[in-house]
């Protein structure tokens, strides 16, 4: 659980004053006390080149005090500190700041700075002699297609981080599930980037590759790989004024909780509505997310209605009843026997934070378009 700068601020807008303000807001708003402990600065903190000896350099204008000073500030506020970095030759914007062949130098810097979390973003590996005119052209990724470069790189990072005197979370951002994720990382991106302010705004279920539900459908395919200290990462959250309705934000958050996804916020903690804060700090929803039994999954899909289920360690179940239809209200029916439940259950509405009574066999609720009811079955 934590916060990442990318979805709201992107690469160009961040600077150390803004990051300190955000740290303060995470503490003062209650997000830290709710469990959001990792403060992660994404792309934009680096200079456009490495030092002649291979070291990473903080951006001289945006982060003149350096990253250790910012890490120390985060630690002084009771937060852990994370940074985005790249294992290839260039970052995602084309700056030649990659760690290829200088991994040990970069890892030692992160250890010296007191970094607790590294987002290792596959980004670009240039083999061509010249940078292509279009920065997203294929030669930017050809290096990763050569032999075992990708797994070798992440393995080297894992081995170096294992030598750190303090724990450092390794978050792999390699844009699809890889079989080595559970071996080498604590969390691994199963998808491309989610739509956010930096991609023109969040989309809920448009069919676009960055839409929330496109991301969800893809992440759900890899549910059986999660657990035992490794968790699938469907990318950062897009709550707040990024394009989703309030109902869609609730469904979005409930799905991330059901899927045991890392809860990495991508909002502006300095400017949250009471409704957004209530979603993000809901105690029961967070307990469901942090329950380590499994990655929950979709167990029923019919006529636009979906049922998502996560089994919890104490025998309770978390269930999301969800109307995926964008224009019509639909009735969702929860049939206990159909999803393998035989006993009667006490239903608890997580968003309303109230008990709904004891139900023996079935439960029905009418749902507005793209809305859901998040339930705890006790």
C-alpha cells in the first residue's frame, strides 16, 4: 500500500517541494494511518544523463536537495520511500539513464539513500547506433528481445537487493505477466499502463487497452500465480478527478481489494473529496485486500452481471456484485450454492458499513449501471 507520483503528475511536473507537500498530505489526511506507507517517486526525478562514472544524478533544478534528503523526510513522517528506475539503457522518455552494466552502482546508491521500494520499469533497451526519430519506435525495445537479457537483468537486480542490509521491495513493471515474477519480485505488472490523467483521463469499460475493466480482465487471468509473498500488479489506482464516476471508483477499489492487488494510489492527496477519502480508508475493504489467502477472482458472469469472490483466512468471504452494463440497471442475484457456499451467512455492506441480516440461500439487489455492492459474508 502506498502512493506513486505518475498517474497524477507524470514526469515533467514533479519537484521536491510538491513531493514534500504530498508526503505531508498523506500523513495529515489519515492515509498513512490507514496503511498507505510507501511513498514512491516515479519518472522525472533523475537528470537526463548519468555521471561519467555511472551514478544516477538527481535532476538539478527539480530535486536540488537530492533523493536522500527526500527519503529522510519521508522516513521522518513515518513513511517508507521508493523510486522508479530502469534496467535497460534509457528511461521511458528517452534519457540515457539506464542501469545496464552499472546495476551494482545504482543499487548501492539506493541502499545509501535509504530506499525501501524500487519500481524497476522495463522501458527501453537501445541496440541501434542512433536514437530513432520516433521515441516509441521498435529499436527502443530490441535489446530486451536478445537472448535472456530481460530475465538476466531482473535476476541481477534481485541478487543485488538480497545483499541490502535493509529490506527493499522489488516491483517489476514489465507490462505483462512473466513466469519469473513470483521468484524474483514481490509484485509484478500484468498489464500495460492504466488510463490516468497522464493518458488523457481514466476510462472505465470502453474496451480501450488502458480502461479499468480491460486491465481487470487481463489481471484476472493470472490469479492462480499470486500468493506466498508475490502479488499481481494491475497498476496504480485512478481514484479522484481522473474520469471515473463515484460508483465506478468504488467498483475500481473493490476489485483491487478482491484481487489482492497492491493498493498504490495515483491521486492528489492534497485535494481529495470526503467521498474519495472514505473509499480509500475503508477499514474493512483494506483488511480484505491485505488478507493473504489468495487473489480473488470472477466466479460468475451473465447478462452484464459479474460476481467476484475472495476467500478469507478466517472463513469469511468478500463478494462484489457488479453491474457492468453501462446504460441499464440490472438485478444481481447471489446464489450461495452456485458459488460453492452451503451455510447461511450474515451479510455486511462494506461501503455502508452496516449489517444486512442473515441470508440462507440467495440474495438479490438492483444495481445502477457500472455500479456494485461490496459485501462481506460472515
